[in-house]
């Protein structure tokens, strides 16, 4: 479980044979979970400068390719503050940046999203984009907009995203549970 509050931006050192190695200062041990651009991966090796992860074909097929720089967040630990929203690190789909426009000191980014993600988006609801917890500012038939504050632009990779860039998307898990529960209630005639 994650919060979508990126701890640092890491640099991809290598990605060969399914083994991803990222330069990072995170204090993570073998077996720990780390979200990399919103993808929950398990540390399999590391030293004081890098962390290594095995990325299986299933994960590669459902997520965007890793860029040179990636957002990193260690898993939430009991007692840690929850400042973003519940993020599982299970990418629901890959979207594409439609536009990135300066807006005051921040920016507004429009993301075209697959219907399987867009169905869970509501204005002022939560969405994780490349692992960053954001609030949906606006919606249309093809995607959604998020307003980025200066801190998010500086502390994550989102400030470097350009039109056409792919992004990992994870819809708010609470919306998925509500849909499932409402569907079950309808299926069982409302008494279920």
C-alpha cells in the first residue's frame, strides 16, 4: 500500500532480462515493496546506491516502459501519515499526456485515458499518475486534467512530461469497490 506521495526521483541504471536497477537513496531491504512510477515492485538486490527489481512479463505488458527517471515511493508503514490517497501500485492502464500547460506557478496536465480507467474518474476525486496522488480537476470524454502545484513539478517526473508521453494510471480503489458492491447488490436483488 502506498499514498502516492513520491519520496524521490531515481535514475534507471539498467533494465536487462527483466531486471530493473535504479539509482536511489531509499533505505530499502530485500523483500521491501517500492512503487516505481506507480508500479509496486519488490526489492531483490541493492546496495547504498542502487536497488534492483525483477519485472515479470505481466507487469511489462500492463505498464509503460521505464523512462530514464522514475518516481519512487516506499510502501506505507503502520503509523506513517496518509497524505495522498490509498494507492496499491496496481496499474489499471496506460494513458498519454494530451497537453502540459503552465498555469500560474504550477501546470495543468491533460491525460487521455482508457475507458477502463476513465469510468472511475470524478471531478475532485483521486487518481494516481506515474504513482503520484493527484486530484481530478476536469473531465471530458477522452480523459482528465490535473492541476500540479510547484512542489509536485519539482519533486516528481511529472513536470518533465510532454504531449504524447505515456503515463501509468491507477484509479481510486474505493471507486472500484463501490462499483463492485453496487453490482453485487443489484445481482442479488438488493438484499445481498
